[in-house]
């Protein structure tokens, strides 16, 4: 629960800052484009920290490892971009405030559109502060995915199957809704979700090629997990959280809950649900 208190405290701090600022700095909007051509790289590691604004990440088949289009308020924020070449290319980007206190301009004015190569495996780490986030992973070769969302709505989609094995998917939600569609297409073996303040809809439809372990930590808003009808599911939950479970089409055996199709299913998910304030529900699609 300490993570929940941190999230609530973070949101409260932002609201307090918004009410007691020094005078706002006039915006000075500028644009910046940057790209890196494909070289000898066999994989790409991309780490994005976007403290405030709107972030969009997509896959692209152009002959670049990455291409970004940034609009930001030069008077209040500063971008930092770095790339190290090698067999694994390493790209890092951050947009942060240049003022010591307060948010001095409208965060919606900052926008980053980032296209990543779909030709080689990608490890993607995204950390956002305040603002909306949209990740369209369709077509990308996702080797690893880590998302930490701050305050704002987040959307993740994967409408095409991942052609490689994904080591793990980790999502930590802050304050705001989280909607993820097509998670089954990511081809992961481990999935870890930590809810915050706001509901989460996790849609596990897609082209499943093997089973996976799923860990869900429920936050304040609750979590809905959508699962294809041909996928078998086993659920384990903490004893004091059983009243928050809504499992239609499940039967209990010992300390686990099994879907009616579990024994005959070719693809099986092992789901562990841990403590939270909101409820947890599995629906079939």
C-alpha cells in the first residue's frame, strides 16, 4: 500500500504546486526533429522520460532506428537526447523542467511523437510525469517493455503479433486510467501490473503462442482483465482480498480458482492477484 500513498501524495503535490506558483513564464514554443539511421545495430534499447506533456510512441518501417518530432516550451523545459551506437543501440531522451519549483506553463503544449524501428528487437522503457500517453506497439519486435505512468490517461495497443519472444512486460500506473488492448499479441511470458489511483482495463486478446505468468496488484480504481474464451486461467488471490474477486465461469480447487476450460486449454495463464482497495474482475471475450 505504500506505493499507493506515494501516488496520492505525488498527485496532491502537483495540485498544490498549481495553486501556489510564482508568476507563469510566457511560453516560447519551438520544434525539434531528430533521427538515427540504421547501422550495424542488432537491437535497440530506448529509454524515454517525459516529465510533462503528451507522449505518443509508434512503430515505423522507415530506414531509421528512431525518429522523433518534439514541440516544447523552451522557456520552461529542456530536452536531453543521447544515442550510443553498437550492436545494441542505446537511445535515451528526457524532457524536464528548468525551474526549481512549480510547473510554469501549460503541460499540454509539450508534445513528443516518437517512431521506433520495426526491423530489429526493441527494449522500451517509458516513464511519464503529467500528461497523456499513447503507445502503439503494433508491428514492433518488442523484447522487453516497462512503463511507469504518473498523472494522466495511458493507452497501450498491440494489434499485430510480436514476431519475437518478449522477456517481460511491467506496467506501473499512477493517477489516471490505464487501457491496454491486444496484450496477448506481445508474446510475453511474464506480465506484472501495479495499479494506482484510477481504473485499469487490461485486454489480453491476441495471438497467444504459449502460456504466461501474470501478476496483478490492484489499486484504488480496480482492474478488469479481458481474456479470450479459449485461454485457460488459474487465479490465486490473497485471502483477505477474496471479497474483491469477481470470477464468472470459475470453480475453486484448494486455494486456486480455475476456469471451466482450464484442463483442456492449449494456452494457460497463471494469475496472482495481490492486495488493493478496488476490485478485480475477469471477463470473457
